[in-house]
C-alpha cells in the first residue's frame, strides 16, 4: 500500500467524463504524434532537396505532441488553461512554420535575410502576445491598456508575416519557382490568414472588456478553439509540404 501511495504523484492525471476541453487536448496530442510518425516515415520517400522541408514538418508536430501531452495533464489536474505551455509550444513551432516558407522558395533565390525577417516577426508576434496575456489576467484598467498595446504590436508582426507570404517577397519567389510551389505557398498563406486568425481572436476574447467592451465567443472555451486550430494548422501545414515534396519527387 505504501508503494502505491508513493507512486501516485507519478501517475498521469485522468480526464473526467464530459470534459470536452480535456478531450480535445487528448485528441491534439495523439493527432500530432501520428502526424510526426507519418512525416518521419515519408522522409526517405522524397527527393533530397525536399527532405529538409519534410523534416521541419515532422519537428513541428513532434514538438506540439510533446507539449500537448503535458498540457492535457495540466488541464486534467488543475482545470486551468495552460497558457505558458502554449506559448512555449508556439515560440518553437511558429518560427519553424515560417522557416518552411524560406525552404520552399530557397531554390528560387530566397536569401537568408528573408528567413531572419520571418523568424524575428514570428518571435515578436508571440512575445508581445505573451506579455499582453500575462498582464491582462490581473483585470485592472492599467493592465487592460497594456494588454491592448501588446496585442497591437503582436498584430502588426502578424500582418507583416501575412503581407510577405500573400503579397510580398515570398509570393514573388514562389511564382518564380513554378506552378506547384506557387500553389503550395498560396495554400500555406491561407493557413496564415484563416488558421492563424484564431489566435488574435482568442487574445481579444481574453482581453479585459473584450473587443470594444463586447465579449466575443462568450461561453465557448477558447482552449477547444486553440486545440482544434493547432492540430489543423500544424498538421495541415505539414501535409501541404508533403504533397509538394511528393509532386516534385515524381
């Protein structure tokens, strides 16, 4: 009996029946893990020049799978949103998603400067977002103002990335790389526009007073939105890269 008591803290936290938020954490961790296995197994099936892109896709889902494993247990044991875990995940995976734009356009002449601009913009978007969410939880007029300022700076970084991939240098390079690359980059750009949009929406929903005093998405747990969005964005990103690599290999 004493031995059982001693190992109890080591046991995984159990999800409770009817815990739909916890259910999406579990689905997210399993989906990311399955995608990782798929991308790594397909690594040897694509041409050498596309291996780095597929490797990065696998790393993105692997990092997310590990974080979702811990986020699921954090939620099950505390019932609180794992904000810090999310930002640790995003600060590793989102820059890697931006790296994909560089890798697929590198053969068309993308310079290292483009890679660093994408990485720096993604880090700025996340760091300002984390600072805004960290101050916003105290629910005072002063912290609400700071939360909005940080959110604005984070949004500017996001729109800079969106401009590069939809209208700027990334789009121009993709057009030079050929129709298959241009099509893939266009799909990835829509992931940034539509898929990534859930994050600023969630940020606004969590800001004191909501959007101009209106609480958007009221009653809908943002963790469910984040979990589903993360799985679609990260796995979808990888599948687009995989499809491009296979097409180019054939």
